[in-house]
């Protein structure tokens, strides 16, 4: 009995794969298998219901239905040209005979077909589909070896004594079944078979590959009976549910959520079981941040909080087992945590003996970047930069009182001092936080402490921003120093390589400017950064830094990041973003990237573009721009102001009059930041513009009149392109009012 | 094997003693530090490992011993186990920290090439120590190992037992900058940690070394005095002078080796092994200079590079050296 469809599954048994790499490995495996099965016509009706699973020790793929055999296809195969296939007597030549033989037929069966290139021999052949099992035996090793891992290893030698296959960790077992039969294949020295292995501790066979399976249902049954929870979502749910159940024993206790930690445990295990442990409440005298980092970072424990949201002297560990009947596991985890907390307590006390400001000198010994010097030098630059940024803010009528300014500068000076504490050496992720906590312990002002505490934020696109102005200024100063410095010594990111995280740093700058609405420009920030480096060079530091490598390249880099931010993060349309970035008109090539202002302008453009007059007007602007560019090229038009006495048509006079009126209002609205209102007024120009183009030929034969009309259009363009360059707007065709 | 009888006796003693313990005491809690070493040694000896003695020079880890660093190079299979006292001057805490030591013990096991069931073999070694894995939480967590001064790296795990890191499990990939073939597996057991786990004590100094003597009695003064010496008193100029001397001598030898051409006898008897010991001297002196706070950042990076260069030079020479046949009567015992 031959089934038309068969199930297929694959289990790659690997020594413990690093947990964080597993989801990516599964994606790759799925992609390679889907591609291979589809390309080989084994997907029923073109669709595959491929499922993947994984534990710490196995990668699994399962397809409930693939074709048992490739379909048989008939196709015409083209051969050599007719003229070389037959001799003068009409007998087949060697070319024809070989072609026939290759296709399993005789020359008399060959036909001649006419193609656009001429006449050729042709033969109809039937290609028998190969069985799925045969194709899979080739596909599986390819799919497995095609999985990407950041770093791979050798573990084995092949017969010639050369090191064999490479993978993330040694592959030890391979189950590959199709329609109940083993798919014969091998990866390195491991041959496929039908026996899987259970959980190391929870199966009777001690995790040895002795469990024979035939179908995927057998396979799941065998794993379930031998302590393996194959489905990651089942393990994830088990960890959460059991943790909640454990916490019910005490009133109001809650898990401090940590999605990353949950993912880690999901893939670090085959049978996770949470365990509730406690620690001596006296440790709660340590800062919560330190306790949580010790639990999470070092021990992979979930922290627990009480009903009031305060840290409770409890933790949740996740065991790779089914329980802790004797309490010996809990005892072990508590013992380790106690030792860790003792260490942290020792460090916290010892660190307290040296005040932050007395740590400045020792920053000489901590390298920031080989070409940019130590963290001492960086701190000096951050201090200068923070001062410049605050002055920049004040220059834009942003109120910063003198005390605040002095706090910010002082905080910038000391922001990196915690790098010399034992706690930060031990727990790098606490940088900044320890500085902030130490500042508080030393009774420095709260605004200094918070600024230092927050200045590494934001770490990602989703991360929170610093809470205070001081924190934001420090964060900006830190990032700008890194960006200007790295660009200046030739360390700008290339392609996918960005070892210093400069894209993320620039993204952080943009987010702070945009979301905290700080009236600072990118060019201003870059300029201030460059000034600080030039000054440092006069002091004999950062000798290889070059202004030319930093200034303009960095502005361009920011412009790119800004596009990304406005489009991908804020969701504005491509042309809206371009219109705002290109604003400034044709006369000036100098663009001021004031991020907060640009966000307001792009919001206004997005709002106004849905109104009736806007897109038609934008189309007219585009037209004006083209006319002027053309005139620059062919008539040497150089601009100038229009002279009203040279107008000889009513439409141009009235457009000019409308310009004067509208310009006044627009300038007033703009200066109070009312961009939507300003754009509405500009849009009201539409009837006058339309009339102008209806009645008037700009390129008048009289050069004086022509130039005057061009001047009018140029003035219009420049006068009204300061919020957005409308000529960048691409009218949406579906719009009913679309006059473009 | 002479020591075999002794192991059997000591194991017997422990088990006999257990019979008099209250039922709630774990069996393993009466295991002394030395019985732990003996049990691991006999376990791996029974699996074909040579039992080496600790290398008689200062090293930071068992990996630095030529029994690992040099034996991992080249094609010859090898299995060895040894305890290596490992000196990390920077970790010295004057005997005040219950978990950090200037000198700790590593049980180092090298299997070249690694058998396919190496993980199981390792886990059985834990069972031998009385750790019933069914009752515990054991995980292999990613931990990639790298030693920049030796030009060596490998991939593997830290083995976590109830939250405690008890072993480094590494598949060596490179040594002295040379790709290894075949691969060696390195198991590094933290002896003090495992003992503290088995005896359920919080301070390393209260470990029972044997039935009558504590770890503190054996080692505390050493921890104190070496901390004082290396943090406060070591003469920096003297350390630099020594470093430069040893480095110069190692360099001289490597250059001399490179200059011998087409003379297999001269190359075969060349002192490559002593050259490696000179490199280890440099490595330890670097550690002392570092803990003495005598190195600036740039100096530090520079010295790591210099030591690595020497280590890679030795590894290359070791690979190039023609292996002189060991005379018959020396290669075989008896007869």
C-alpha cells in the first residue's frame, strides 16, 4: 500500500546549545527545510505545515504531510541545432546520436522544433519523481549545516584524521523519519536512526539514545514518558504557572517580571521546575539594584517583590528537574546566593571608603578607547560638552537655572567614576547605577545622583529615557563624545559592523532630542563635540583625531538615523520625512537638523496633507522647482527679487500680493511653533497659484518679463519651503481631489 | 598501581564513618577534601588517564601546565589527570574572604580526543563523589573560554550544580594560536568549591582537609602572607628585571631554534620544553606586577601581547620539532 502523503520529522541531538541561540537556529532550520521541500515539489498543494521545537539538547522539525514522491513530469528537452545534427544525406550525425542516447531514446524519435533562434532538435522526456526519502537524505545534512551560529567548533575527527563537522556544540544523535522509515543520512560521524533519548535525570535510560520511535506521535509520547517537555511554550507556561503557585504561599508576593530571563530558562532546560528560596532579610540593606543584578545576572534567579512593590527576601530559581523532594536543591541555591550577597556587601562597603570624586584620578588607568585615551580624558570632555549643551539650551530660551547647570557639569565630571568600584568591575551592567547610588550615599545633591544614575539610558529603542534634564544632558554628552571621537579616528560603522554600538548611540541622541523636546540641533551637537576634541588635542590628547573625518560624515550619519527614526519608529511616510529633511529651500544648502522641531513639522505635514488643497499645491511647488532648475541651466537664471512694476498680467500681481499677505502670517505662526496653522495658510495659496499657471506662460519671450516671473516663483519656493520642501511630497493617486 | 589500595581504604573509612552519622546528614557531607581528590583521581585513572603530579612551577590555571598546553598540540592521543594548585595573585584577600583565594586547586582532566560519551563520563564522576544527580539541579550553561596570554580558546560550559559553578567543561579549539587536531576536552573541577558543597560549609577555611585538619589550618597563613607580599611588598623593580631576563632568554632560544636548518638531530634535542617554562615564568611575573598595581593600561596590553607572542612561538616550535624516538629500554618498563 502506497500512501500519497507521508509525515516527516527530524531530531538533532546536540550537547547543550547556548540558550539564546536556539530561537535563531530553529528559524534557520525551518527556512532551509521549507525551501528545500518546496523547491523539490514535495509540499502538498504548495503549502507545508512545518513545525519546529527545541530544548537545550535537541532541535526538532516536524511536517505532518509531505508528498511521498515528487510528481512525474513530462518535458521537452532541446538539443543541438538541426544544421549540425544531420549530414548532407540526411543521416543523423554524432551530435544527434549522442543527444538521443543521453535522453534514453534513438535518433529516429527526435523531432525538429522551430525557435526564435532557428531550428533545433527536441525530444519529449518523462522525468520520474524521486521518493521524498531520497531527497530528504540529501536535504537534511544541508539544512543542518546551513544553520548560522556566531562561533562554531570542532569536536571530532574523520577517517583521514582531519577535524570533521563544525557546529555550535557536538552533534551526538540524529533521528530522521519519513513515513515511518529511517531517512538514511549522516552529519559528520553521526548516522541517522530511529532512537531518541530522554531527560538526563528523569528518564530510566539516563538520557541514552535507546527510545525507538516510528511516528511523530510515538516520538512525543516517548519524550513525555521520559521527562522531556518538547514544546518551548509548554516549558515557558510551566515556569510561570508554577512560580505563581509557589508565591501563593505568602501574601501578596509577586514575581518581578523579566522576559529575557524567562526565555533563557525556557531554552536552558528540558524539564524546568521553579523553586522558591529565601535569603536573610538583613541583605535588604543593600541597594535593590545590586541584589536584583546578583540574582538575575549571576544566578539567573527571578527577584520577588511584596505587595507594596518592594523587594522581598525571596527568589525563584528554575531547576532542570521535576522537584526538590528533600529540599537539598533549595538549600544549595540559598547557600550560593548567600556567598554572592556576601561578596556584594563586601564590595559595597569597601567601595564606600573612597568617595566618587576621589576616584577621578584612577580613571587614568581605565581605557576608553586606545586612540581616544582613558576615561579620565573622556570625563573631562563630557564635562566640557555638558556645559556647552546647557549653554546651547539657554541660548534657545530654554530655562536652566545656574544651580542646575553647575549640578549637571559636576555630574558629568563624575559620571564615569564608578567604573573603578569593585561592584561595577563585578557587575558591569550596574555602571551608572552604582555611581548614582554612591552619590546619594555621599549626600551629593539629588539632581547629581539621578543624572549619573540614568546616564546610560536609553540602551535600546524601547528603553526608558533619563528622568531628569541632567540625566538627558549627561546621556547626550556621553554619546556625542563617543560618536565624535570614534568617527574622528576612523571607527565609523561599516556595513553590518558596528562594534562600538554607534548606531544605537546616535539613535539614543535622537530619541532624547525628539521625545524630551530639547531645542538642540544635530549640527550644533556635532560642532560642540568637535570643539571639545580640538581643545583636547591642544592639551596633547586624542592625537590622531581628525575634524574632517568626524564633522560632516557624522552629520550625514545622523541624517540617516533621523530618517530611520521618523519612518520606522514614528511611522511617518517616506515623502513627509524627506520634505521636512530637505526643508530650507533652494537658496541655502545649509540645513539645520533640529530634531524636536522637525518632529513638530513632520507631524504638521502629515496632518495637513489630507486636506483638499495641500497635495495639489505640493504638485505646483514641484512644478515651480522644475521650471526654476531648468531656467538655471538653460537661461542662466540666478534668482533675485521680483519687481512689481514689471508684472503685466493680473494673475501674477495677485499671486505676488497673496505671497506678501501669506508670508506675514506664516512667519508669525512659525515663530510661535504653530506649524499646522502655517501650513494651512500656505495651502490657501492654491487658487492663486492655479490661476497663475492657467493663465501665464512663465517662459515669456521677453527676457525681462521671464526673469521677473522666475523671481516670483523662486521667492515663493524659498519663502514657503522652510517648514517642509513641498516638492518632495508625492501625491497619493487614490485621493479623489488629486489634480496632479 | 601502588596508590589504589590507599584509595580503597580511605573510601572504606568514610563509608564506615557514615554508619554512625544521624540519618538526616547527607552521606557526602563527611567527604574530606583529600578523599575528593583521591576519588576523582582514581575515577579518571580507571578511564585511562595518566595521573600526573602538580606541575612544579607557578601557574594561573591547570591549562598552563605543559601537560595541557603542549600535549593538546599535535596528533598524539593523550589522557591525563592532575591536581594543579593555581595562583591568581589578584584574587588574594588576606584570608579574609571566605570564597576567594590567592591559590586554589583545580583538578584538571584532559581527554584527547574526547570520547563521544564525554558528558556522561563527566556526570558519572560526580556520582562517584556521592552526588546523586537525580536529587539535584544540574545544568550545562554556555561559557566560552579564552586565555589571551596563551593564544588559546575553546567552547563549552560552566557546569552548574544547584546554582554553584563546579566545573569548566571546554572543547579546546586553539592553543598557542594553532588550530588543534584532534580536539582535546578539558575538564576543570574547582576542588574547594565542590568540597564546600559536599561538606555544606560557607567558608573555604572551615573545610575539612582530612578527618582532623581544616583547610584554614593548612593554608590560611599562606593566603595572608602571599597577599601581603604581592599587594604590598614585592619589589617592582626586581619583578621587572626578572621578567625582562626570562623574556630575553625565551626569545634567544626561539630565535636559535628558528636558525637551525636541515639538522633534525639538533632540532630534535633542542630545549623547546625549557623554553616553555621560561614563558610561564614571564606569565607569573606579569600577574605579580599586575596585582602590585605596577602596570598602566597600555603596558598591560603590551605585556599580554609579548607573553602571547612567546607562547605562540613555543607552540609553533613544539609542532615543528622532529620527535626523537624514545630509546626502547626507556619507553618500556620491566624486562
